[in-house]
């Protein structure tokens, strides 16, 4: 049976171990597959500044999808991006501040996070965060993040969400991520395989959280990590060992017969 020739990997909770590193074993398996012609796509919610310094250079040689699909990079070059409309952005920010003024709100703009206050329980390093309501950009925002400090905040945000936005919750339901409607990891991967002259039935993908759900539903061979959320495990047809057990590498070794 032919094996998938496009491999899509989430980072946090999937390829990355809990200490946010990639093991030597995982790097070796992935570089071997690349030498054999498998196209590697990294698909993450992270921004560029939190991916390039983190991964071995060998794993950045093909495609990278950032911000849950709002940006596509190829070999270090920005290929395409989608941003939130200014009116939609203001509505989202206004709804969050009205529903829960204490909730930190952040905007990803030009590879920097602008926040109303620090996201201390999500990203303790303050160096990448420019603080203050007045600092929030009004255009060119790739993603809005909101700390769901109030249990009712998610429902209120969904009620107020503009039609040209989409929202996913991650990190155990503690973080809302809002992107332009029509963007997702799945849509970004569809764009990539289209450029390659291939189809989604030639894609194997790995994920662990709700922002991976659309991708798992769209690809031919969806694999959930053992540490994935219950919903993701139900959605995927296959399961790999956990991210701290080199689950991706172990699964791929068997799948490709390495």
C-alpha cells in the first residue's frame, strides 16, 4: 500500500516534548523521511519568533504554517497571509473587555504580541509582549488571543464573534484563539498540497488539541497523540504514543517501515 508523501506535524503536545525540545531521535527520523522525498509541513499556532529558534534547521527546510493557518512559509520565505479586518478586530477586543475587563487580550502583529496585560499563565516570558491597550494594533493582525480567566467568557465571545472570524479554544479550554474566517491548518495544508500538485488523501498528520481538529478531519491518515484531548482522540483514526515518548518518531518508524 502506498504511503502518504506529505507529513504534517503540530508542535506543542505533538512533536515537541514537554520541555519544548525536539529529541535527536525525532529529528533523525524526520530528516531520513525528507531524504526519501516526504514533504514535511510544520503546522502550529505559534508565531515565527517562537518556531525558528526552537526547531533544528533541518526541520525548517520545507513548509511552515503559523497562527493556525493565517501564515504560510516556504523555505524561510513568506508565501501568503491573512489578517483580521479592522472592524472585526475592534468588535472582538471590545466584546472581551466588556465581558471580562481582567482578561488579558493579545494581538499578533508583525511577529510581536501586543497585549492589554501579561499572559502570565500562558507565556511567562515578558520580552515578547508589548503591554497597554493603546499599544494594540488596529490593522494587520494575524491572530487575537484571549485568556479565558472567566468561565463565561468563551460563550460571550462566541455570541459576539463577527462572521468574518473563527475561534478555537486550546490549552485545556483556557485560551481563545481568533483568526480570519476561512483560515485553518487544514486550509493552509490544502493550499500547500495544491501547489505541490497533490491532494489531501496523500497527507498524514499528527495533532493533540482542538486547533488540530479540522486538519485531522481533512487528511487521509489522521493520528492523535496519546496525550491528546479526548475529542481529538475520538476524531483521529490512529493513535501514536505520547509526545514525551517520541510518539511521532515511533509511529512514523512503523508506518514507513524505517
